[in-house]
């Protein structure tokens, strides 16, 4: 069952028209990695507001230490509460946790996530949507990306949508050619982003240092962006533009994803000839 959390206690119908930036992630903590740019842009901003959707229930995460004895139900409620805490700290206008099992999300013939996302997207009109990119290593992330695209394709119109971004979590995008790469500056409020990532203790103490890994990648992206200029930002996350998938409903995810590989291959080929 969906867990809808609105930190300010306004109603969902009051919240929805205010949402300008929407993050749709697979798991609890994905928003804080993949959509951090949107969270920071909206933080204490009177005209822009962030809303988050988390698709899975997080029951399947690996666990160790003080979490080793938690069964899946307990883990689910711990992760749900961590995500609520992040929404509170990051001042999201809402966070909806949809509670789908990962196996169901990965099953392409099961449409329940697409149906639910479609229902929610009918009520929301964000200018920016952040989700996973289709080249991500994690199968649930790729499945969420596919579901978001299907749900958006079903809408009568996406006129309000200015940017539709696929961001890095389980596979970085530093390798895609520069023309395909969108650099999202995540340098603002480093203490806030550090605290947001630290909230997900069940993952961190549970044996996965996503906090250090994400920050390390953002630092590397900022420094290794250009060999000839000094660092303009301290933390940068990369995304790719998913808009072509909406502009051309016939374009398959596979064709779209392989296009990035092909352009990368061509670039390497060109460099070897010099
Ligand atoms: Zn994830």
C-alpha cells in the first residue's frame, strides 16, 4: 500500500500543483543520489518544490551489523522511515512510497507500477523529472526507468515538462561523450547533502557505503570533467536527456541506450586515428 508522507501536513491536492521538480526512484535513498540536484534547487525556495516517488518497498536489501537479524518486514519499515526523515530534512513537499516488490517491478508483463505512476502523473505537472537511466547496472533501476517512460507516454500531453533526466546511481555516466552528458551541479549545501545520505543508516551500517561512493563519484566528475580548466564545481552528478523517448514514442529503450554506446565507440575510434 502506498505510504504518502507530506512533511508540512498540507493535503496532497494542495501539494501537487506546487511541484516543479519530481524524482522517481527505485529504492529509498535513490532520490538523494540521483535527484540531489533537484532537492538542492528546491530547498527553501519559495517558487520551486521537490516531490519524490519511491517505487519499491526495499525489503530485499542486503544487511549486516545491527540490521543482520531484521526480517524483510522490519527492514521495509526501517527504510520507509528513513525515507520520510530525508523528506523532512530536505524539505520535500511530499514523498510517496509505492511499496512494490522488486520482482514485480522487474516483470515487464506486470503493469501495476506503470498504472500507479500514470495515476500520480495525471495529478502532477512538474517542469523537471529525474529518474534512473536505461544503462544503469541495477535491473530494478532499469525497470523503473522503463515504467516511468511508459507512464509518461500514456499521458495526453507532456507540454509542461522541460527536462526529463536519467541520472547516475549504479552506473556512472562519465564515459558517455560530452555532447550527451548533462552536468548537474550538486555543490550547494554540502552539509545538507551529507546529512541526507547519512540518514540511510540501514544501508550504510548495513554494509553498503553509498554515502561515500556517491560523494566520491560527484567529486571525481567535477575534477575529471575537463583537463584544461580549473574545477568550477566541487560536486557534479551526470544525467542523460530522456526527452527523445517522449518526443518519439516509437523509439525503444534498447535503441536509445545503444545510441550512447555507439557514439562513445565512434569517439574512441576517432581518437585512435589521431
Ligand atoms: Zn536503488
